[in-house]
C-alpha cells in the first residue's frame, strides 16, 4: 500500500507529518483529510470568527497530491441581535 503524509495549516501554525500512513489510495486520503478538517474547523471556531484551515496530502516522493482549504467567517449583524446579549468587540 502507498504511504501518504498529511500536513495541516491553521493561520500561522503548521504541522508537517513526518511519519505518514499507509492507505489504499489517494481517494481514501482525501476523505480522511476532509473529515479531519471538519473536526479542526469546529475546534477553531472557539478561537475566532475568521479561520482558514488547510490540509495537504503528500505522496512518498514528497509531491503534494491533494489540498483542501476550509475558510470560516462569522459576522455579527447588530440589527438582528439584542445589543445586551452580543459580545463586546475587542479593540
């Protein structure tokens, strides 16, 4: 089975996979990368309203074979939220 390496980036943080994992093929890796990005996105939302997350899959030769990017942007709309319950903006 081929070995693939999963690298993840969140803003300025980057984690490069040095060990890799053997998978049936790239499609299996794609599904795993998307599943993991979903989990990371849920966790990242607690850190701010604007997050860009990226997962890349490298093959055994170090070539990037697949990249997925998730961008999450949250925006407050003052007319639709009670001003008392809306969090204060950071300044």
